[in-house]
């Protein structure tokens, strides 16, 4: 499996290249406790983007999937993980790409778009709305749930959901417990308005984790909001209407380049 070095951290990546396309590549950044396989391959995002003529890039975030597991608190932050994404583009010699992030990946994608404006074509923030800019409680219970001897010891329903998902993805629970305490800091409200890339914010109508898409979209100049009808946080990522809206959005961005 291909890997690259991000300042001495070994990260797994996927590169599904469409050699004949003139479109910008699409960089996919997955959510917490997920990985490339679960977030983007199993949900057919890679297949559908390739069918639309895009070169598709994705990485397993540090501490996740096949990438290196780290256990120090200072190894994780949205800024550090955004630089992992930037280094992947550097490794592949790609100056600019569309960026799609889901949940934690949306937080990383927004941070990337703020730090490297010239490198982002279109930006899709999925599974994270108003809570992108709100201080969130709950990392403690999730971390404790991940470190519990058994899922049967976890009574907090949200924390139990994350523990079950982490077990499903066969994740390193100790690495995730460190990561979750560092990665959920909000993007400052006054900073999010500095995103200059065309942006689509998409959140499930039943998603109690993300916060409303419209509130976040209203903070970003000319951003669009899309409601993924009838979906919660876990099921919205693979929803056909979400993918269709994202593909239509990217085509509009491509037409304006």
C-alpha cells in the first residue's frame, strides 16, 4: 500500500488517477475513527468521483486506518492534520485540488482552506455545520468510552456510538482517545468567514452531532447549504443525494475556473 512521510509520520494514501481529465483532483479527508476504506470506498465516493472524471486522492489520517498510530497529545490537532493533507499534495506534485471532508475531516478541510487558500478549488464540508465554530463538550466521555475495558461498560449513548464505530473499523482505541481530546477545538467564528474557496456545507437533517448546515454556510462568503434529508451523522456520508449535490457543486466550480 502506498505511503508518504509527513514530517516523520508514515501515512497511507490512495491515488486513483484519471489520466485524461483536465479537472482538478479531489482530495478526500475522512472522519474520526473512520478511514479511506470505510468513509470513501465502501460508500462509493471514489467510484462516483472517478466516473465523473476526477482524479481521487485520500489519506488515512494519523492515528487512523493504516497510517501510523501516535499516542502523544501534541501529535494531533486540526492544524497538524491539515498539514498532513498539504504534504500529500506536495508529495504527489499537485498544486491545487478540490477538498471534501466529512465530520472531523470537514474541520481539517476548513483549516486547510484557511491556511492554503491558493491550493483549494472547491470545498465541501460534510457532516459538520454550526458545531464547526462552537466549543463542544463531550470529548471526555468519548475518550473514556474508547479506553473502557468493554463497550458494555459505556452508558453514554453518544460515546457508545463512537466506541461501536471504532470497533467496527478495527481502530487503535488508545490512539483515537488521544486524538479526540485534541481535534474538536472550534474554528474561530471570526476566522471561518475568511474562507475564500467556493463552499458547500452538507449535513443530515437528523444529525444531532453536526449542528445546522445553514448557520455555518451563512458565516462563509457565498457558501451553499444542503440538507441531507432523513439522515443522521453516521448514515449521511454515503447518501446518494449528498454525493449528487457535491458532484453538481464541483461541476459549477469547475465551470468557473
